[in-house]
């Protein structure tokens, strides 16, 4: 770049590796790059730990223990045999070492034990079992494992000389030139600054804001998927959106949002009952409550539709003793858990995303994607419980190490215009309401070809409207809406193009009775 072009920027930054997102995948990528001696910048929209999906993870993190082949089989079976076996090998073979190295030795995460003296190889760890796992293999901390990992991970990197964490900072657009990504335009307090990087790692999490009910934190607008797709990167398996079957729906009257009731509770013996008090899961699957998530979610919704309610009966276990955090949350919300916890499905995890290889490399040079925004192939059409934190950790480390080989280059960045009056405060909110209504009604647990066609028509019009405003205005809320509309359209288009009903992609003939537009 010429000296004159450099002078055209009021401000810009450079870094060896730019990581966008601060969940376990992003933090692992930052650690992997920092261990290679790189200067690393972590840009995150979150202003507190709760802003990252990893913080909310309850169940735990699965490991191979001493039977990796069974772990591989369980992942493949849960995916309806659609997962990529090579990717599954990478995950399972790297599981024990990654958890031991980072979570135990580096961060000192205090996983639950059985009460004895913990040995070096974790012989006394209290391994839990969750749905579709053949054996107990899940390390956990009560039902708040994500928080127990995420907080010390953030603290560790905050103290690292080579890592800078910039919170309340959103990536609006990637800086790319001739198939190579050179960083991103970052917004903080309404100021947009180009950050040029030798390599860029997207770790932006999920797409919960595309649905009215989700386990994701606010701000899960599909930013990484949309930015990568708009820059020309390949995406894959976007139709596979997983719904968690046991989510307390919340109270609209009191403004309380939903909260997830960990799969580990069913692993310890909790049962699903319909409004007639009948246990129904044995009729749907031989593994009953421990069937794969897609099966349980559809069964729960079917019983809600038929009887009016489904509750999780926790009377077979010592709920308060084994899950004190969840019991306390129920008490705070006024939920009488002794009488059963009302539950229903909610959007939980995107199994697809930006297509990557075993090192997190995308189809664009020097662009990586890790965690939920990536499609590694591990999950296929349905994710096995407690593999998300593990996938983020394993692929994050690998991507960070691989991304350490490049030097930043300053190139011409996209020009963002802000010449028109600001939009009304409720503009993005109203558009999001329209988007969520469309996704809820047409692209949820059950989908029909007719409904998917209707959804595409609505979402194309919505994206066109948003694009028109983006051309002359720069605001975080507007770009989040743009990212959400792009991602929603990618999900819907992929669903319409896949005529095979498998895993989380459940096709039915009868369209929805209501209209979203």
C-alpha cells in the first residue's frame, strides 16, 4: 500500500492474529497462536463473560477416556451416520491431551470428583453420562461447566503479554483482497477501525437470535458465518440446526427468558412426562430419555401439541444435591421442581457453518473458523451432547497454531458510509421480529417444502431491505441484522435444497397454518 493510502486512514491497527469471538474456541485459538509467539488480538462483542455461548454451557466436556473407538461410534450414531469420520478422528484422538493440557494443567479447572483424592490421570473424576453416549465420559462442574472453564480462560489470557482482549467490539466486515483475508473492520463505541492481521480466526458462536426461543446469549446473530459467506468463503450443512429438548420456556409476563435444563439431569435418571403424567419416551426410542437430541426434541414437541405440556420429572434423583445450581435457578424463577420442570424445545446449536479442514482453514486464504460458526464435519446432521466445548478447544488450538505463520499486510479496506440520518431505535427490533417469526414458523423442528419456499421469499425481501440501509449507514445493530438475515437465508436455502429428512433436518408434507409475512 502506498504512503498516501496509509495516510487516508485516521486510525488502524495491526496484529499477527485476529480472533473474532471470546468463547472457548476463540480463546483456544488465541492461546494456540500466543504459544507460537504471536501478537494476538481478541475482539469480542461481549462486555462480560456471559456474552459468550461457552459461559452458558451446562453439561460438560466429553473426553475419550480409555475407549476412543466407542466415543467415535457414539458421535457417528448420534449424527445418523452423516458425520465426517476423518473429522471425528481428529476430535476424539485429540480430546484427552487437549483437556489435560489446557483445562487441567494450564487453567486448573476443578472438575467434579467422586470425593476422593484426585489422581494425575483423573481416576476420581465424576464422569457423567448424557444422551446418546454409551458410557459416562463427561467431565463437569455441577451444571455450570462452561462458566467454570470460561472465566479462568479469560483471566489467563488477560494476563498474557502477547494477547489483547478488546471487549464491546464488533466485527462488521472482513477485509479481503483477491481471495485472501487481511483482517476486519471493528466497531467500538460507534467508531470503526480497520484491524489488519496476518491471519483472521472467526469464533463468533451461534445463531440463536434467528429464533424467538434459544439457549444462546443475546447477540448470537451469525456474524462469522455471514461475514465469511459475503467474502466468498464456502459454507456447508447450514440446514442442520439443533434444538435442545429440555428448555424451561420462561415467563413472558415477568420477562424471564428461557433456561436450559442440562442433559446430564436425564443422564442421572430424570424422566419426561406429558400432561397426563405419562412417561412417553420409551415409545419413541429404545434409549428413551437418552435418545439423540433430535429424536427427543421432536417427541417432546409432539407430546406438547397432543397434551398441552411436558415436564421433566426429577424425583428419581437427588436433584438439589447433584445439581444445586439448577435447583437454585428453578427456585429463583418460582419453578416448583419437585412437581416437575416444564420444558420444551429451543434452538441450541448450528451443526453447519463456514466449511473448514482439520486445521480450521476455510476456502479463503488466511481465514480460519472455529467453534459453532464453523463446519468441521464432526456433527453431521445432529450433534452428540457435550462435544461442542471439546470441538472448540481442539480446533481452536489447531487453528491458532496454524495461523501463526503469517505477517499482517495493510491493504485497502472497504469504505463504510454513514451519510444518512440514523434509523429509529425500533428499526432493527421490528425487522428481527419479522425474521424470527419466519424462522420459527417455517424453518424450525419440522419443515415442509412449501414452507421453506415461503420463508425464502420473505427472507430475500428482508435482506434486500437491510442491504439498502447498509449502503448509507454504519451501525452495529444494522450490521447484526444484516448478518442475521444473510445467515437465515443460508439456513433456509440449504434446507430447501436438501430433500432427505435426516437428523435435525426433519421434513414433513403438511405446511404450517400461519403466515409469517
